[in-house]
């Protein structure tokens, strides 16, 4: 059984450079934008899974669920701390955060669909987390954001199967899983895209720089090939399970070092 427990990220965000993602304004705003969705998203994930606690009697999965709540809670706190740094850099982020709050408290979706959406978004998170540890473009991120994202990514990789295993026990329907994926993907593209556009507008970089930076990200295939297509290609398999591709060995050393340094 995989034991899952939370670790606290304590680094300050006082010294975050403006274009902290390899000097690339577009890549920075893409991750800044998704950062604004994380805290409310993670609270949604926890609510969606917690509703089923009484229906899960496997003690190992129940223990993993508790670890999952604790980790997502810590992630939400750390990313919310970074909000302050974004505001200090002059960004108006309230509108994006409010949209995320409204969308992630859906009134017309069933409990099962909310869980299915959570599973889909956890899959996206795991795909992005893997890039943090394997893609040379991500290795160029500046501190302290690099440390924040490595820490978050490692725990996402550690708990990537928890929500899926709960959904599988509650309702293993393929249609439900893919329905959640469709809603999650559409919502993610729209809100992430709108947030990025808003931040890019506020950043006011020159046209030539924007063109160069957008070309670098698109040329790198980060959004299309490495995130959205890869995520879909894995998820559509009827026998998909997050741990078919268990990449915990990628982050084991990182987690051990993190715990030693925190001790
Ligand atoms: Fe998280
Ligand atoms: Fe997660």
C-alpha cells in the first residue's frame, strides 16, 4: 500500500521574478493563470471525494483519501500565498478567482459527475506534474516557483490514483468517466485560456516579445502534444488506471530530500 501524507511548503514568494518561467512571459502567465485555479480547484476535489467517505470501506483507500485531503489542503494554502506575490506585482486577479469559485461550486451536476470531473482534473495535474520532472523546458523555471512546482508535482504523482480508485468503487461506468473528462477539459480550456489572456493583457509586454514567447511555447508542444493530446490518449483507454504508468520512482529521491531538509 502507498502511504500518502502531506508536507508543508514554507518558502516565501517575496523574490519571484516577473517572467519566472525561463524568462518567457507567455509560459509564466499560463502557469500564473492555472495557479489562480488551483486553490478553489483543490477544495472542489476534496469536497467531491469526501462526500463518498462513508461508502468506502477499504481501510487502505480510506487512509489514502485522508492523505489526499491533507496534501490538496497544503497545495491550496501554498498557491494562495502566491496570490499575494501576484497582487504585489500589480496583477488584478479577483475576477479570475471569482469565476473559478463560481464554476467549482456547481449546483446542477450530480455528486458522481463532480467526482468524475475531479478524476479527470487529477489526470491533467499528473500529466503536468510529470513534465516538471522530465521536460527540459520546465527545468528552466526560476526559484522560488521551481521549488513550489516540484513540491506540488511530487505529491500529485504520489496521490494520482486516489480519486480514480474512489470513482471506480462508486461507479466504474466508462460513460461517466468520459463525460466528466469532457466537462473538465472544456472548463479547463475556457477558464485557463481566459485567465491567461487577462494576465497577458495586464503584463503589457511588447508585441515582438509576446510573439517570440508564444512561438516558443507552441513550438515546444507543451500545450497540445505534451498536455492535452497526451492526457486524452491515455484517458480514453477503457482499462485506464493512473498507476498503469506509475512514475513514483521519478520523485522518490526528491520527496526523501524534502523531508530530510524539513526535519
Ligand atoms: Fe494539488
Ligand atoms: Fe491532486
